[in-house]
C-alpha cells in the first residue's frame, strides 16, 4: 500500500441500497464497509453482486424506487448523506468523479467532444474560452491522445472504443477530482487497449495523488493493477485482501472465482463450476 493510502478520502460504513418492488424490498447492497485513501482499491465480484450500485450510491445517483442508507458515508470527513442536492452537485465531478462502463452510453452522440469537455470544465469553475481550450487540449494529451485538436472537433461516433474511453477519462478528470470511481472502464476494449487505459489511469492516479475505486469482474487484472481488493457476493463484502496476495485468498468464494479462470497450458479439463452457498450472503 502506498504511503498516501494512510490518508482516508472516503469512509463507508454499513452502506445499504434497497429497491421497493411489488414483491417487497430487494437489497442490492447490504452492510458494506470500507475506506479508500490515496491508493487503488478494487471491488470485484460477479454481475449483480452490487459493485456498480455501491459506486452509484457513494455519489447519490440511486433514484426512487431505490433508497440509500449508511451509518457513515463521508468524503474527507464531510457527511455526504447530509448534503442537499445542490451541495452534492458541487461534489460530483469536482471532488469525486465516476467513469462509466461504456463511452457509447456516456457521451452525447449529437455533441462534439469540445462542447462536452467544456461543459464538464465550466460546470465547476469560471474560465475563459481560451483557457478552457488550452485546458482541454492538455487533458487530452494527458490521456495519450496524439491529435487533440482533431478529437475536440469530432463527434463520439467518429472515435474508436479506446479513444472514446480516453475522452471519458479526460472528461471526468478535467475538474481535477481527488477520488475517481472507475466502473469497468476497460471491459468493452481489446486487451492491448485495456493495457493502455490502465497505464494512463495509473499514471494519473500516481501523478496527481488521487484515490481510485476500481470496479471490475477481472480478478487477474486487479491483482496486478490495484493495491487492495474487496470481494463482493450478493451485496456483501466477503473478503478484503492485499492485491499481491490475491492468489492466497482464504474465503471459498474468492478461491472459487480464481479457480474458474482459464490458464494457458492448464490442460483440457472443464473449468470448475463456481460454488455458491447461502451462508456466504449472511442474514
């Protein structure tokens, strides 16, 4: 863990997210507790385990019929649950930013990139048009876009998946937040582009001293990219472990996830079927 990790940016205690349905209350997140400092923390688990909902709940993006409760949900000591919606809008993007899973659904298809980046920048600070343009070009260069002037004039459909994801990262980082929540930021990309995006994120997090909450289903990826790993199962965290020690996980669910990963040269036997036991979900 990095030295800066000792400074707590985000403190989550007993976070609960539920949805009222015709069949009663459905709990998506149940009693989740963790902290994030200036480090890279991963949340991993199967689809439907509550990973993305946890990230959305932190930014208070869960809308009715969903509801969020927590014993403590604090950023830099400030209680997020007690903020008005207007105050919360000053936190989103400016202090905590979130990169969504697929840029196709996050970028406005009828707006050029310069207008979308400009909106993200001017939403949080007063800045002249000339300074905004220089800031946008510099941010695109930071995410390794070689021809930022051309990309600023482009529409989202004119960009590749990897380029679109870099633009999304630039849009979230241009207000210079202290914490970035990245929800499966590489899942729609091929392996070589994945590595580029991860390297960019790593350089930005380390260079700016940010905190990163990295939501993923890829255990092999987070074991080499992150500092700590939180393993979620049915809305609960069942294990927390240092990423370098992930192969030595103790919980049977984490061990099962690792066993299901295919290995080069591992033979032709069928992959194990993941065992799921009701007691792992708790009461």
